[in-house]
């Protein structure tokens, strides 16, 4: 069916002037690149910070925010907010509304500092250099705050690379600025620009120490530092070192007993000038508001506070309208609480998109021990890892979303395909940019590092032993989800008689320009192919040595890099596998991933008219589907299982029922209705995977359920649950499937359980979580996990399916 659609699409293409339009096509592609670059140049692309703006340029201007309550001498250092951290007294934070092309609003409920900070970020197109932008920063004391709550706020601007930034109005002799502070700057990529920090609104602490150097707190203080490039990101350290000098000088002068008040001591010395790092400090009492306005000199007009007021209103209004069209929660979630929740999770997913640049640590020794070929291979591999010297390589750049701003503020390969699933509905072209960025990281062999820890700032969040990337490590190829979705949309466009409906859907330049879209896939295709064959080769399993009977003697796969406790490369870290590890193992999740990848690349090849390749992929695909049955189906356990080799060198199945047993179904590779029935039995059984809060990662009946690290051994994960929801929806709406009615009931129940579980925890705690407890439904592990947990927005937007009367929800556990 899918293949037929692809063939039709390929034929239809010959009627469009694909080949003849070459010059036009490359012009169109350039134009799309230019437009995309302009509207995506700026963003809050330092998602590791509560607020950090930078352009998608390797070395350039960056603007960030820090603040603290200054009520006493001792807690100030501890109260300074800059990088997102878990458990520092936040009652939730993040984007309530965000559109990556235009901007949005973030609210930070800083309970520890007794203040709510909002950052309203707007992009204003115009000019030659990616437009202008602005952020309005507002502080609103929380109900428990003292009436005269004192808050110190520092905006900073830093510059890496060529160019300069300096203060326009030099008043180094003055104690500070009474009005706006204007910076002028220029860089080769940004041209000339003005950066203005407005005076803003708000009261200031009045009491001054009689003798202390005159520093009226209704002034704004500016200090310019010349900081070495590699230290610029450590702006908090620069600030603290500077403040420490002040405090020590004060202690010396006045003694502990007669110190000036803390809000005065913890101010920087006004010393504006040229520099690579400029701090701009304001001290407020109670509520406050000010703007940071960046105007490209090439834009027709300078940005003003009035423009910001108008724009933020327009942007949040348009966002809501568009959200209703694209991702509006459907029944039974059609009330405003779910809508707010869904918008918040989606906005945090897209608001978490970052731009990263820097070198990364790679072990390129290609040590033979990394082949994992001998028994005891994990010990040899560990010795090799200890012996080999990883090196820095790069620098590389990456445009990507991230799993969690406080804890995983960097790119993760297999997370990214899941992240892009909700985003592809909102902005296809953005997802295509991100995919291109990932594939540009591929090395000559076809390998992409699964965790992208680019640069010192990113590395500062990761223990040294986890920084090293190994070019024999794979990770689930989820980016193919998006390429498949894109190809499907293109095909439906070609086949559609009503082109408007498709093209109008996402305002996508690629969908509106078919030839450019084809060109995008054409350019990417060689990389996809290389990656695909790298995968098959490096993760090859051994079928022949163990007398395994299978349709194909080639299609069997084994994750490399496993240890007795973990297969980190599978993404399912501690999920139970064969013990001890064996070079004869075959992993059912991996062959399923490769099956999905094969089907996707086959469809893309077919769309592009690469007919020889299509034939080749089709053969692999058939062999994979057959081998999943031959190598991984246990008639005894009525489940798909990993295979290994026992003490007698016999091939045998190892069945820890759980997520891996679902993979052939999740990725569309189940060959028969009988097996599909068995998968549904496993999925629906409350003594196995089913819980009121989503599907458990491991069967409750498994001896290892909930044991050891208990990471993937019972908790509910949203990424796998999303795949289950999508697969059930497919079965539920398949009129010829004997399991349609049952799948419909399961689909509705699972969908409801998942949305309610994530919603309830969000209401309780203010956060989305990495995973959920299958018994209590409580969110756990990483806080503010707005990566794939945000798939819940997409789940909520899926339609409820009508269930035939005779198959109500209660019958789902019955035998068929
Ligand atoms: C994007 O815009 C920046 C700033 O104008 C420029 O330096 C960069 O080369 C552009 N990139 C592309 C791919 O056009
Ligand atoms: C629907 O179910 C039938 C019966 O199992 C199967 O042959 C067919 O491929 C399914 N259709 C789709 C689109 O999955």
C-alpha cells in the first residue's frame, strides 16, 4: 500500500518539470535558505540559561540575564539565577507561548527569590542581517514577598569572534546612568547594530549608607570587561570575582558592623567602555519592567518599546489562533486547562531549540576491542577505553532541540526524532533545518555521535567519563520519522487534486515549492544512504555461526557498546537483556529500528526515482520482516524477544517482556494478525504492561521489574507510549483488521491515561518530568523534561476513535 503510493508519486513527478527546472530550482532553494535563515537567525538559542539569546552564528553576540534577591549579605551568591538548574526553588518556569519564527512569552516562577520574572521575546524582521529583536523583562513579587523586596538584575552582552561592542554614551566619571544605556556594535555577519537597555519602570531602594561611595540605586551601572574568549560563558564567575573585590574593600573600610546595605554592596562599579563582556545592572524595590532592544542598522527602523508592546500582543494572539488550528487538544481534553498545559509543553519544546558550537571529545582509536567480538568483550572494551586517548575534534555546529533545559541542555540523536514529531505539524521547514544540521555532523563513514556535547560550556554539565563519543556507537535512527512524514506530505501534495489544502497547512516554503522540496531530499539522500549502510555494517549480528534458522542469513542486529548492566546505545539503558552479554546476541528493538529505517529510505528513494536502490531496500525490508519472526518470535512466550547463545552454543530466546517486545508493532513490522493479537494481549494486561498511567517499560511479571537502577524497568516513558498510541490508532482505524475494535478501545484509554498523568503532575509540581511512576502516576527523575514528554501535546491533539458498541473498554482483557 505504502509502496504503491510511492510508485504513483514517482510517476506523477515525471509530469512536473523536475529536471528541466534545475536553474530555477537551485535559485528557489537558495531563496528558501535565505528566508529561513533570516527568520530563524535569532532566538533564545542558549536554552541552558533561563534567558539567553544568540544568533545561529558560530561566534557572535550573545545576551543573557541574571538576577537575585538582595535581602541579606549571605544568601545573595546562592540566589543568583543564570543557568537553569533543578531544585533551586523554582515553582515552574518556561515558555507559555512560543513560535520560533516570531517569539513568545516565558514566565519564571522564582519562589526562592519570591519573584516571578517574565521574558517576552519578539523578533522584528527587516534589513539584511536577520532582523531585530527585543525582550521585555518584568518582575512581579510573589504573594509571600516583603513589600519592599529588593531584586538586583543584570543584563549582559558578550561578543566572541570578530567585531566590537561598546557603550555609546560614555559616562565613566558618573556613578551610573540615569536613562537608557545604548551600546553600539558591529560584526562581519550582523553588520552594525544598536543594543539598548531601557531605563524601564519601577521603584529603587532609597536608603544609602552615609559614607559609602555614591552609588544611587536609581541609576543603572555598566561595567565592561575584557574576558578571554574561552571564559566568556562563565559570566557568573566574572561577576562574582568582581563583587568579591567590592565586598572585601567594604569590609576593610567600614568593618563588619557598619557595612552598607546588601543591595548597595552587591553592585558592580560603573566602568563602561569597550570589551568582550558588558554587565548592565539595575536594582529594584518591588515590581519592575525594562526592555532590551536590539536593532540591526540595516533594518528600516529602530525597535522601540512601543513596538514591543504591540508585537507581543500580536504574537501571543496569533500563536493561540494557530495553535487551535494545528495542535488543539481534542475531546475529552477540550477544556482550557488542557489547552494551557498543551501550549506550555509545546512552547517549551520549541523554546528549547538551541544553537551549539564547539569541539567535542571523540575516541578515534578504532581499537579492535570495540568490535565486541569475543566472549568477555565488555571487559576488553573497558580496558581499551581506559587505554585510548580521546581527542577534541571539530569545532562543529548544531541546531537542535533538547531533552531538558536544566539537565540535558544539548543535542541527543534519538531524542531529536521524537522532539520533531510535534514540531513537524507546526513548522516543517524548521524541522528540515534541524535534520540537515544533524546530518551535517555525520563523519565520512556515516556515523553521527549520539550525544552532542559541543564546546566547554556544554561539557561543564557532563562528567568526564560520559563526554567521550565512540564512532562504533549507534543510537535509534529516529530522524527518519520526520523524513518519512515529510515524504508522505509531499506525496499527498502530488496526488492531491486540491493542492491548496496541503500547501496551506503549515505555511511551509518547501511544501509550496515542490521542486525545492525534492531538491532538499536529493541533497540529503547521499547522507541518508551512507548513514543507513553504516548502521547495517557496524551493528551487524551473527546469524551464521550459531546455526540459526532464518529466512535471511544477514538481517540480524546487535547493539555495540553493551556492558552487563547497560546498552546505553539502545537508548533503553538498563532494560534487561541476556546475561552474560554474548557476541551472538540479537536485539529485537534494533532490527525493528533498522526495519523502520529501511522502509523510510525505500520510500524516499522511490520518491526520488532511485529505482535500483528501491529494489535493494525492498529486498532488505522483506528479509527483515521475515527475520523478526524467525529470529525473535517466541511461540512459548507469545512475544518478540532478544536472542542469545546459551552455554551449549545453542541459539536461544531471552524474554524480558516489556517495551522491546512491542517494537515490531510500534514500528509497523508485525507480519500476522495472530502475532498482533498477542502483542495487544501483552500491552493490555495490567499484570504485564498496562497501567492507569501509561505502558510500563517492563512487565510487572518480570523478575527484574522495578529492580536496580529502575530506569527502564517499570517507569512510564512518553516516547515509547507515543509510538504505542500511534500504532494503536493505525490498527483502530484499519477497517480490515480483526483487531480494530479492540485497538480503538485501547487507544482511547491509553491516550486518556497518558494525557491525564502528565497533566496531573504538571499541575501539582509546575513541571513536565522525564518519566512517570506506573503506580502513582507521579513525575520523577529529571525535572523540566520538556523534550519527548512534550509528545503529550500531540497525543492530546489526536482524535478520539469511536468504539463499536460490542467492544467496550472492559472487554480489552478478554481472550479474542
Ligand atoms: C545567515 O545569516 C547570517 C547573518 O546575516 C550570515 O552570516 C550567514 O551566512 C547566513 N547563513 C546562510 C546559510 O545563509
Ligand atoms: C489492515 O489490516 C490488515 C489485516 O491485518 C492488513 O493486511 C493491512 O496491511 C492493514 N492495513 C494497514 C494500512 O496497515
